[in-house]
C-alpha cells in the first residue's frame, strides 16, 4: 500500500453498504514505515478508534470502504491522544479484527 498519511487523512470511512462509520484523522505506521492503523473519529463528542488500513480500499468517490460495520469499529480499542499503538493494544486490535 505505502500511501502517505495525507492520502487517508480527512476521508470518510464507510462500510460495504456505504453507511458512514466516521472520518480518518490520522494514520499509525508500522516499523517499516507502512500505514498500519487508521485513527477513525466516530463523530462529534465521540471517541476515536483504530481500524486496520489493509482491510479497506479507497473508492472512486474518495470514501475509505471497509468490511466492518460501525459497531465493530466502535467496539475496537480506543485511540489514545498520542496515537501510539503499544504491544498490548496491538494484540487487542489483532484479536478484535480477527487479523491473526
């Protein structure tokens, strides 16, 4: 993938039926410098949550489409203010999104 942060930031996140989940506010990179987790803001006065970047794709109209419904993203680990994903959070995210 290896897209710059600016490519994702600000784009709407939608599920497979094109229902809005939230908006990407930041990207967390892995140790190789590849985008790994999107920080998704779920709306005004709502918390931000992590979403695996590799799970989605950018549609022609600029939405980031993922195979998860809003409730799945909303129940994922919350993004801390510094957007640093530690080892424990990484494990929780892997388990939550059934990535391994």
